[in-house]
């Protein structure tokens, strides 16, 4: 069943890749709630799930940029745009947070304990999804020296697809960030969510808030959409790079119908 479901998703994604130019306009102009409402009428059974994690939130601001930019806000903006693109493409999208909040348990006090609780609850959200899922965590980087810039993708070896996804994402970011020569990096046990996640997963550090140019760009709504689109395109490329399953005429027909729904909703 899983191979058949993935074939349906893959065929549909291949067709949707033809429409990538349309998504740039959609991402730039769509109201979040309106896109979600349009997508809610689409076919829902057996959809591939993408879990999107906007790092930090609430009392945890994450990195603070050179001009006071808060990482948590940039992460959430990118994730919301990415959610719209994926939802419109027929994916089931799950967010670990959709507001400026920490998702720690009620009654937990103290910053450290709240962060621990928050991480455990994020992991619980990821773990509730089936194997037909992908996990993307969005963050921003920071360093003591301001000259470092550019996106970098982190992965671990829990899933054999992780390295491939990371490389696809890194290559995509290099196309929108001239001079970015960063390489994908293997993470260690310090990344709790990734240490404990078995589905395909990568962490996307979109840029350095300690770099003036990166910080200014990442604070701009249009560039945030560009970053979201870059991640979206990476997900699409990954989906079409998966091993092919046997064809099925019924599935092809249903994929065509679903694609028509997407085009009509635009």
C-alpha cells in the first residue's frame, strides 16, 4: 500500500513541477487562511505528510540578529509560507507551532524545564506521523564574526534519505545565495529532535543573523517567501528522486484529477 500511495504522490509532484512558476506568484500574494481553505477541499486520504518545525518560540527567541532581529519570528514566517505552498500541492502539512509560543506543558516553570518540555512535545508531534512523512526544521544561524553568511543544511544518519535531502536543499540555496560555498553537515547527538527522529529529516539554517546582509534579507517578507520556495522546491526534487513504483492507470487518472483541482484553485 505504501509503495502505491507514494507512486500517486510522486506522479502528482512531477506534474506539479511544471507549475513551479505559478507558485512564486501564489506565495507572494496568497493570504494564509484563504490558501488553507482552498486546499481543505482537496483529496485528503493517504496524503504524504510534511512536518514543519519553526524553531524556538515564546520565551525562547533563538538567535538575536545584528539589528535586533528575532530568529523565532523569521522561522515562523518562512514556515507559514512553506505550509501554503505544500498545502496547495496536496500535501498534509503539520506544524509544531503556528504562533509565537513555546509548546511546553502547562504548569512547567523555569526556562530550562520549559525548553525540555517544548522539545519533548515537538518530538511527540513528529512521532505521531506515519512512515510516509518528512520532517523539516527551520532555523537561523549566528556566529561571533559577522563575515560568515549563507544557508547550511544539517542531517543525521538515522534515515538513509537524510543526506540526499540535505544535499538537494544545499544545492538549491546556492542558487539564490551567490558565493555560498557551504557544505552539508552531519549533526551529532546535540540536536535532540534529529537524534530521536526516524523519518527523513533535515535542519535548514537559512542564513546568519550575525551577518548584516543575511540579517536584512531574512527580515524581508519577499526574501522569506523566496527561502520558503527554495525549501519547497527541494522537497519536490526529493520526492521525484525517490525510487519509482509500478505504474497504475487508475492512479494516473486520479493524479490528473487532483492536479486539475490544484490548477482550478489557483
